[in-house]
C-alpha cells in the first residue's frame, strides 16, 4: 500500500514534467514565419523541417515530384475584383496511395505491465501535444511575391489548391505590381523529410492583376 501511495503522488508530477518537456520540444514555429497559412494537415514542425532542408541545399529539379501550377494558367490576367483559386498537380499525377489490407492475424495476448495505469494516464498527454498530429504526406510550399515584397503570402499545405482570404487577396492586389506564384514540395514522414523526399523545386508563374 505504501508503494502504491508513493506512485499515486508521482503521477501528477510526472504528467506535468512530461507535458512541459513535450511542449518545449514542439515549439517549432520558425521565427519570421508567423504569417504562414497552414492548409490540410500540415504542422509548423513539418514546416521547420522543410525550411531547414531548403537552407541546407537548393530544392532538386525532379519533374516527377515537382508541384506545378495548373490554374490559373500562365499568362492569365487576374482581376482584382475576383479572388482566384490556385491549384496544382504534383508530377502530373495524384499522390494518393490506397492503404494496404488490414492484417487478418489475431492479436497476440500480452500481460499488462505493472505501470500500465501510469502509462495510460501519461499517454494522452504526449499524444495531445501543442501542434497536433505529426504530419505525414506530401506538402506544398506556395509563395506569392512581388519585386518589392518577397512574402505577400506564404502557404504550407497538404492540399493541392489554395484560395486567398479577402484580407490576403487585398494585400496582394495592393502591391499594384505583377505577382509571382512559386511552388516547392516535399514528402514528409512524422514531420521529417523522408529519404529521397525532397525538397523539390516546382513551377514559378508570374501574373498581372487588372483593376
């Protein structure tokens, strides 16, 4: 009974310590990138890994892995009064991979460890970390820029399309200059660039905005 009493006292302390450690490890918002718009299931930790990889070496030119803008088409005159939806393809094909069949083998029974109640209590704290589920999948980095402003809009998304909000579109049109939409991408696993997963250089398209 005495040991159980001591264990009960340690559980809250361990929970607080574990949460604090996880929170510190996962403070992954890169400085200077607070304006980034996240789409789909991407996370700021995945963005941090992507940016670190692009700083280490230029994105590779691999056509089969590159995100390419398909709409609006190159040369299109964009109207300031209509917010466009930017959409793209990765390597010209879908990157969706159907899941494999579930295992038909029965699960092997196992003895419950002595500290199972403690693990059950602490488990959700680790899973419910500050920035969501670690990202796995293909992410696209979309940057809208002008000659005067390199970051009119910046988006990190697992989707293959993005429509600016009213506020973002107002900022883009206020530039009163041609804008460039540049795409880069990478394949990530648990917020880390996968082996041979990029980053990859995508398309770079310039548009003129009309009143």
